[in-house]
């Protein structure tokens, strides 16, 4: 990811909704070295921040709704969550959670694109978003899996103004050419249960070493460490509660 600080339209945060926040904190500490800290205010509902050193990089929350899947949610920065909600609806997407305040930290909303891939947006208050990006242990890339790439390009270009570049069969998203993510088709995936979704990739110093820790700590390797042609070394993992994430060699993205 060529963007290294929260930027409107670009990924700025990633959040895990999980059935067991305490177990997830132990797992991701073992895999990435993250340090957990649970927000003490009761209104926060057990919201737990993960840090690399002093830098906040991600968070975990309990599952708040019946039927909510255990999954990572990618969040994009916006200057105006209310206006974006209107644009999402006009562009064929859905508003899953209306814009609302989080103390004085900022304002968030959750949307789904026309194919059903969910994502969140964040309008910064006192908290801008991830305090470290594109470094080991932090978010380094995001990827949309979709069954309709043409509609996805039209939708995201309209709501965020992303630049779109093709590298062979792979499409990359960016802000004014600074790429931060890509797109693949659901049909390319070899698991029948895959539905349209956003997948976070975390940068790591060693894909092979991190993949081994991820498996030894109770996760499952869905994709063993693999070299992408003309791209980075990557792997894909399912954590013990079922959330899927990717890892990639730091400094080799996009």
C-alpha cells in the first residue's frame, strides 16, 4: 500500500467482529505481536484496540447482532459520512448501519456494495485511524472479492473517486495513482462458501514464519505461502474463530 497515513477514500482502519475477543487477543498477539487494550467505558461494549508498540493498528469487538459472522471489516476514511451514505444508496449500495458518533473519536457507518460486500467508513474526530500502515504488523493491502468486477469499478469509482489500474488480469485501486488494494473475482477462489467481501492483508517481515505461527497458534492456512507473479509473497489464514485475513511480505505490495 503506497498510502501510509489515513487519507480520504483510502483504508484507514480494520476491525474484527468475533465470538471471543479474549481468545482473539491472545491469537493475534502470538501471530503479529499485537498488544490488546480494552476500552474501559461500558458504552464501548468491550471494544479492544490492538497496537504495535505505541501505534494503534486494529481493533476487535464482540458480535453485536444475531447471525453476524465472525469477520474482519475494512474501513475507509471519509470527510462526510452522511453525504457518503446518500451517494452509496444512489449508486446501488446499501446502508447497513446509519452514520453515528463514537464518543468524540469520530463518526462511522457501515455499507454494502451492490454485490453485498460490506465495508465501513470513518469520519475522523479526535482519532484519525490507524497510526501505522504498511509496516510489519499493520494493514498493508485490501482486496475486494466480487462476482461483478464491472459493477464494482463503477460503484467504488463513483463513491470514492478511486483510480483503477489493470496489471494483467488483476485490477488495483488507488487514490490519484497511489495504490492501496486490488480486486479479484469470486469465481477465481477455490472455496464454494466465498461470497463478495473485503479482505485485509497485514504486512509482515516473513510470510513463511508468520504463516507457521498462525497455524501453530490454532489458525488454518487457507493458502500456503505463495509468490504472486510480478507481485509479493502472500498467504491466507482463517483464525480460530473463523475470521479470514491475508499476509504479505512488507515492502513488496502494489
